[in-house]
C-alpha cells in the first residue's frame, strides 16, 4: 500500500508542526542491505524509505519485530551507512558529522550503563564525550536530572536502579547536549504503567518546549496518545504515514445502550454488532459500517433496549496497525505463492 499523499489542507489539528518549515528529518529512497548477513545471504532491512519528520512534532515509528525501525535510527545517526538513497537532518546531508550529531539526543533500544557507575557519573561520562565544558556540564546535568525526576537518586549506583530509573537516566543522557532532535528507540518498553505515564509526560513536555521527537515503539496506545504523526513499517517498507487523524478511520458507529439482556446481545452478535464495553448496566456496542443503523434499532425496539447515545467510532491505532500489517502480510504471502 502506498503512503497516502499529504497535502497542506490535510494537515489536521493534531499536526502542530509548521508545514512550511523544512523537515527536520527527511529520507529519500533510503535502502539498507546487510550483505551476507543471513548465512551468506543478504538481508534487505529497508527499502526505498521516504520519510518526513517535521519540526516540533512527535513522530511515532511503528512496525513488527525486525521491520527495520532500529536500522532506520542507526542510519539517521550515521552509525551505519545506507546501501542507497539519501537523508537530510536539519537540512544537512552530512549525517554523523559532529555539528549534526550534537543536535540529536539518542536513547538506544535497551540502553545499558555500567552497573558500577553512579547516575551522575554516567551523565558526566557522556557529557565529556559531547565535549561539554565542566561548568556547562554541571548546569546541564542539574537541569536534565531535574527534568527526568532523578535528582534524588543521582549519586546512587546504577546497579540499584529500577528499570524505570535506568530509562530516566537514559533519557537524561539523551538530553544532555540540549539537542533539537530526540531519537528514542522503544523508550518505555518494560516499564510499569506509572513509569510509562511519567516518561510520556516528559516526552510531551519536551515536544511542547519545541523539540522534535522520533520514537520507535510497540506501545500503540501510548503512541496514539502522544504522537502527531506516525509511520508503519513492514518488512523494511513504509506501508503508511500521516497524522493520527488522517489515518484512523471513523466509519463505524458506537451505540451506547441500557438494559440489554443476554438474548438481546445474542441478536446483536448475530447481526454483526459486538459489545465492546460494559459499565454498570450500560453497554457500548460497535456497529460496523456494513451493518445498517436500522438493523440495530429494530433489535433495540424488539428487545426493549434503551438507546442512550450514538456517536462515530474512530478506530484505534492498534486496529490500524493490525489492518495495515495484516494487509502487508497477505500481500507478501500471495507474492510468495505465485
Ligand atoms: N547488524 C545486522 N546484521 C545483519 N542483519 C541485521 C542487523 N541488524 C538488523 N538486521 C536485520 O535487519 C532487519 C531489521 O532489523 P531491525 O533491528 O532494524 O528491526 P526493528 O524494527 O528494530 O525490530 P525490533 O522491533 O525487534 O526492535 C531484521 O531482519 C534484522 O534481523
Ligand atoms: Mg529495534
């Protein structure tokens, strides 16, 4: 499936980025082949990737395991080289050059820091790598430790940190040089719901302060909550990209009813209308676009079910993901069987 064309009028309310500004990240026909990686055979990790990330947005980069997310990130950082295609970051094609690198904060997937270091020693080490002066470094360390809520634990050994604390130190490390762009590879994986919410709040705050965030993730609900735009990869190919509002369909209806008994629910199910949620004696039914509202209303009337509310039902990012990846999988299977 080709990515939908974006026009200026398509830019929705959630697309807060200025469409007239040059993209912060832009790739054109970017390809990466890991040569001879699979028992001598090549692995085509990324194919013809055209990606645009705009200033001041959170871009959610999604895709199943092995679809090419980390490969894209490593290419953007200049850690690996493309097989073909081109990239621009902040308008420059000098990927990996110090002037560009210092404007990118990077949190690697499953970031690891030596256990014998204290949180602040980790930051000092990275600060020195970034070439920050002693005075600047101290100020930045205080600043980022405060931002990620780790001032209280700065002098504790990393060994004693929880996963959430490690991730916060990772985020602090990524923010140390006060970069314009943050590239975060699965920033909330393995965290509990509270720690996730806290990290999410920090990410939104950073976006609101004007930073551009590129986040790879499997946490679809989370991405839906905070992203302006998303892209879905499958097998190294970008299947779709756009704002959340552009991509999530709202063709189905949500019908909230009261007093639906087992018999009514059976009739609804037989008509293709599923109960999605139940609160007290209210039930929320999902009416697919293929089922007429009259069919639902006539069941309600026959079963003495009270209709409280009818509203458009927008699909979730998870449903979009399953739809897009499912279609790509089917296409791949059909191609393979030919
Ligand atoms: N260094 C490497 N050498 C050979 N093949 C690699 C290398 N790194 C990644 N690959 C392959 O490239 C493809 C894309 O991998 P990548 O790590 O980019 O996926 P991902 O989307 O980040 O997956 P995950 O969600 O599991 O982190 C996979 O087939 C992977 O096996
Ligand atoms: Mg990865």
